């Protein structure tokens, strides 16, 4: 069906009217949203006139520096910031400390650690898990909690 010039003009005017209506109502909604937000907002000047409220704060986390607990394992010194973890690591046998150090701090794989100690990968994995259980047990006991939770 061929479109006549009058029909095209009608479509154009209808579309223009629709666009103007949509834009007008979008502007009205934006104005209403902005006025609702202004009613709920409180200016910072009002807060400072009533009472002094600091507009910023510094956490204690940043104020006091960490205590450092140096531990020497495998001839290298590791500085820990958790005293309980440092004490628990020092209570472990030397071999277990070395395995944990190599795995977590040295980023060695279980296979590489096993080759260093003449063991297979699965035995090394078991030793790592067992050492972590011992660390957990030691840290729970240092808190005075019961031993009911296990890894």
C-alpha cells in the first residue's frame, strides 16, 4: 500500500507530539525527584551550627602501628603482626615450621617441598594440613576456647 504525502506528514507530527510528551513528563519526574531529595537532605552548615561534628575521622587501625613479631625460619626472617600466630608458629616443631614457611611464604608447591624432604606430594600435603590443624589447635587454646571445633 503506497504511503501518501499527507500520511507521512501525519506520522511525523504524531511522533513529534509523542516525543515532546515523553520529554515533558521526564522533566517533571526529575524535578519531583530533586525536590524530594532536597527535602530529605541536611546541609553540612546546619550540622556545624548545632554542634561540632567532625566531618572526617581516623581509625585506630591507622593511628597505632602494628607490633612486629619477627620469626626466623629457614634462615630468613618473617615479620608477623599477629602475636598469637607468631607464638603458635614458634611452638611447632622445626620441620613443620619450615614446611609451612616454604608453602605459604616461599610459594613452593607440595611436590617441590616433598622433593626437598624426600617425600611424595601427598605426604607433604598431609603434613601441611596436619600442621595447620596444630596451629589452629594452638591458637584456640591460647584464646581459652574449647577444642570442639576441628578443621
